[in-house]
């Protein structure tokens, strides 16, 4: 429905400059390195995936809106 956001968090501040995950778009043969604190906005309709984390207790969190949670206007029929 809308763009999706993915954010990465490492378990230790010392790892801020380390690549924690690779976010991939197989259709385009593209991989994006993500470090702690990085945020990626992407179109969720394009096939995507994420690698396993380089370090334990690392997290990748996503925020998205699904079609089920969006209110849609109903068509109002006009009577003539």
C-alpha cells in the first residue's frame, strides 16, 4: 500500500560502523549493506529479503501499513 521502512540495531555501540545485514532485491541483483542506525525505505511490492545478522542480538525492524488496516472510501451511488 505504501513504502515500507526497515531499521537496523546492533547489540553494541562499538559495532555502529560494521555491516550488520544485507537487504536484497533479487529481481535487480542488488544488495544493500545496512549498519546499526540505518533506515531503508522501499517499495514492498518488489520482491525483497534480508540476510541473517552478522552478530547475535542484532535486529532489523520494519514498519508498514497493510491494506487491511486502511480505511477505504465507499463509492457513493448517485441517484438520477
